[in-house]
C-alpha cells in the first residue's frame, strides 16, 4: 500500500513534506506492530527499552537519570516503568551506596530471560518488516542521520 492510499491523500507541499509524513506514518506503523508483538511477553515498548538498557549495563546497575538519558522516547516516566517491572520481578531496586537519595535499578535473571525471548521474536519480525538490503539500510540510516543534523 502506498502512503497516499494509507492516508487517503496525495496533496503534499513538496517531496520533503511527503518524506516527513512518510516517516511519521512508518514510525507509527512500526510502533504499533512492535507493541502487538511485545504484548505476547506482557511488555510495553517502553518497558522493553528499559530492560534493553539495563541488560546493556549488566551487571552494573543504573540510576533513573542514566536510564532516562538513554531512552528512545525521552518523555517516558522511568520510575513508573521501573515500578511495573519490579512488580513483575524483572528488575530490582536498591539505594545507591554513594548517595542514599539515588535509587539504582538492575535487571534480574528473569528479566534477562524475558528480554532474550522478546528480542529473539523482535529480530525475526525485523527481518520480515525491514524489507531492505544492507546497502539500502545503510543509505536510509545516513539519510535519517542527515535529517537530525543541526
């Protein structure tokens, strides 16, 4: 399906405008698809992202501020996400030995196992969704990086 068919419009100011709309539409579609996949693991995309960040630092725990600085969606509420992950026993929290005002968060073995299973499913889907060659993906990454340049 083309972008025009999906949004039922073919009126764009110019090709740059169309590209921006296309990126937003594609991002929404990908996020929707990923959210559906993560439901099978009782995770939201934000929870999945926090678990990925924590696994990347494992065994070193991270404070909320460090997790927040690495998130894809910067407006996510890390303490609330950590609360939900802690209830599921996927992370544990404890006070920092250096600063008792700071809480450290660490992924648990159950969190690692669930993250690995979800990641395996995500990677299988990414191969199906991202219908691009390696060269095309490289070109797309370069173009997207160029768009974010100040």
